């Protein structure tokens, strides 16, 4: 994880821009281990570039960014290489990527490098010999990159902040639709900016590309900016296979609905399904392995003192609700995280005020009214503690505690840190205003506010460790945060999938799932990368590993979900069967509950809002 920024000035009269302290602070929070700024001024062509790199050290040697090679090529890199390009454990991925780019002599060579990478990335790459500036995000948009246009400025950055020269200019997410190049020798004039687009290969015909281009860029770009498909019509190779869109014929579909597989155990009795489950476990297991092992650890067991000091603190944390997604990730992480190293389970809850707990407490109140005076006096001293505990006893807290017990049964020797993160309304309002609203930007809906705030507080990892009898204040030190995003989108986990299936059958469900994966970069991933990265931590998404997505795309939809079955079984059926095979029982059949509802953040302020509404709280803070 790194904070990266480039400001391009297309005017010989303007000197290189010095980034404001607000922007630098936002970037340093993402990359606290090393910061560096460089500038390139090219008066002959009338442009200058200011680069700022802020490194969160994860593996290999600690190298500064921007990183330069002998030819003066300059790379800002925010990503992880989990496959596709050879990486040794001691390698630094920024250095390896720059080495590959340094040997590129054509557009095709550069596209070949980024087509090969498996893992999340966002980058900015400057070639002084060709005066070209390249940038882009990975296929799923797992790393944030924003752009802002104000003639004669273009700013590319991981996270938004106010810039002195561009006040009140909107930010937009760079679409995760391929790579972009600015040829600074071929700009039409200083008052125009032309970008060349290199899309992923899944857009096949020129007609489709033209339509896609107009839909993707027309609404966001100012009049002086144009995005043109590259003249050579060359593409990046998509890292995943296309989705299997087959649907059963009418006879098969009626048989499918009339089967007697009514629970997860009965589904596992089907040999075909069981084989697929084990294939899925193997592929997801490898995805988790890569994401929990690429971390700085003491690899010399002979140095016992250093090893003991390092193993006392968790390196890996999981956004943990006790639901099937987080339970499966926890069980698989347990296979690969060193046995003497704790794993942090981050469980967030938002305070429920008394008026929202009246129905729960009515019965207890009647009981108290009939109790004798001595009993009431005895319990008076404990009333505050009980009240506080009840205020945070939200659904995700209850399922999280149950999930912890399941994990302790699977591996009782593992030190599982169950971190209860309790957030009051006052703290929510304060941190939304000072930190979170600017991280969620440019997204601005009620849903973005709820999830962005919940994820920010969870990833911060400040709470109470209640795993043992000794309850202690706790701050998670884990740099890696695993999240289950991608499971619902691929395995029909949302209620809208069930509705679509009821109204449009398999054909409608397949189209809905295609759309889910296509829009995940703009709906979720950039936002979550920004809010988690604000703590100097790195979000990792095992369900969006390219091999996992390709495997799930290869399956017909009825092998992934069975929406004829009840809630808690039919949606994400493949994952529920995997959970059973991993030894998880109760969590395998928990119904889907969105984070904003399970943590009860959605109940704290305006109950009448819709998820898709513009969030007045975010918009107010964005204008500060």
C-alpha cells in the first residue's frame, strides 16, 4: 500500500506545483514508512510534473518512491504482485515492476507487463525519453486512483484533498477500464488535453468500443479533455475468463427447482457438487495463502528473541462479522499464518440509544418492577456496565462472538484476538467530519457513508480484546486487512439477486451477476482501499483473486447458488458448502446481513433514508 500523486501542468508559464500540507498528510497516512517528492520541468515542451510517493513497507527492501531507473524512467506504484511475474520472497515489487518497464520499447511491451500481473495495482509511470505519462488501475480497481482536471492542471492521486490551485473542482475515480497515456509531445495546444486509452480485451468490436468510450467518460470529463481509443487498436489481456452465461433448458430448469436438496449437508451428498466445493476450497486457499504470507516476518528461527517479539503481535486482521465470508477467510488464514502468531478479528458495532432498545428492555423493566428492593439495590451498581454492553449488542457482535467459538474449536491453540470496536454517535460524527468524508469522496450516497464509516472504524482496530477472561484495551498492529468483498457479487449473495431470479429466472440472474462484477470497482473497491489505507494498512481481497474469479466464472450459475432454497442456504451455496467442509457449522447457514445493518450504523441517524440517496452528511463535510 502506498500513497501516490502526480500533478501535471500543461503551461510553460506555470512553475511546478508544491502539494499542500493537507494532501501530503493524506498521502503520508497511507504510506508512513518513507516519503519523497520529485519534479520534472520540460520548458521546451511547456510542461512540468510533480511526483509524490509515500511508502507502506510490506516486503523486500524498503525503497523510496518515486523510483527511478538509469534512463530516468520514474514509477509510482501502489500494488502487490501475487502472480504472473516472478517474485522471490526477498524482492520488492516496485523494483521488479520498474525493471520490467525499463526493458519496454513499445506500447505493446508496456501492455504486456500489466497484462501479466496478478494482484491489485494502481500506478503512474513517466518516460522522459518519449515524454509519455502512463497510469491506470487493475482490472477490478482494487487500488484507488482519482483524477481531477482544471486547465492547465491534471492531478492523479490515491486519495482526494483540497489543492490550492483547484478549489471546488470535483474529483472522479479513474475508471478501471484499462491503461491511459498522455503523450506530452502531441498535445494539440496548451488549452486541451488528449488521453489515449488502452482497454481490456473483453471489449471486442470497434463499434462496442466507441459506445463504451462515450458511456464511460462523457459525463465526467470537462470540455477541454478528450479520451481517444489508441490508433493501433491494441489491448490489455483480461486476467480472467468470461463468465459462463449458460442457462438450463426449460425441462432441466423445472427439474432443478423440484429437487430434494433442502440443506447444505444434503447438497454435499451430491458427488458433482462436492467435487466443485473442494476445487473451490483449493483455489481460495491459495489466494488466502498469498495474501497472508507476503509480509515482513523474521524468517530466521535461530534468532529466538526477535522471533518471540515479532510473533506476539498480529500481522493479519480480518473484517469479522461471524458471517460465512469472514469465517471461511479466517479458517483458511489459520492454515498459513504461523502457529504462534495471533490473528485479529475486527468486529465493529455502533451504539444503539435507549429509544432504539425500548422493545428489547420492556420485559426486563416489568421484571425489575416486581423485584424486591434489595435485589434492585444490588444490581444498581452494575446497571451502567449492563447498559453499555446492551448498547453495542448488535447482530454482527452476536454472530461474531459465536463465530469466535467456532474458530476456537477448529484451532484451540491459535490466539484469536476478538476485537470489539464500539463506536458512539459522537465519535462517528467527529471522525466523519475530520477524516472519513474526504476518503469516501468522490462517492456520496447514504450507502457509501454507512459502509465507508463502518470499514474505517473497523480497520482502525482500536477496541477491547475480549478473547480471554482478561478484557483489555487493544490496538491492532496488523498491516494486512482481509475483507470478504467479492463473495456476494459472484455467488448471488444479495437480496436483489433473489428478486431478479424470481422475476427473470436464470437468464436475469446471470445478467445481474455480470453487472455486479463489472461495476465493483466503481461501487466498492476504490472507496474501501481509501478508508482502510488511511490507517497505514493494506486491504486484500481474496475472493477477487484472478484465479478465484476465473474459477467461479467457469461454473454455471446453478453450481454457485440455488435460490430456490431458503435464505441462509441458497445464496452463496457454494461458499456455505465450503464452510461445512472446513469444519464450520452454525456460520455456514447464517443469512446474509449487510455490514450497515449488522453493525447497526444504518440505525444511528436518519432512518428514512434510502441507500441510493445522496448523503447530506457527506456532502456537507465535503464542502468544508
